[in-house]
C-alpha cells in the first residue's frame, strides 16, 4: 500500500468534513481564511491520528501545529519519527 500524502489527505478531509470547496495553498492560514476553527481542529486531529497511526498529545494541540497544511504535515512527520 503506498504511503499517504499528508497534504492531499488534509485537503480531502477539509473538502469532505469541513466543506472547503476551493483548494487550499499549503502555506495559507486555515484559521485566518476561516477554513477551520477550534472545533474543526479536534475533528482534524482525530482524522490525523486514525489515518496516519499517530498519537497527538495535549501539548500538540496548539494553533501553530494546525495553522497551515505545511504545519500539519510537519506535525505528522514529527509524530511518525518519534
């Protein structure tokens, strides 16, 4: 099975679960563009844990880790490497 691409998976999640209709650039603030809010981040975190077999801790749940698709990708990479 090929490894999942984090940015593509996040984009698919945003389209399916949050209703983001347009593509999101990897470096655009998901909060400033009102694509996600704190409630959506909780759903996104659960999606990341299930999809990428990682465990997010309380300290991971900060805006900086979910600000952009690039930040989310970096978070997943760090967790996978741990």
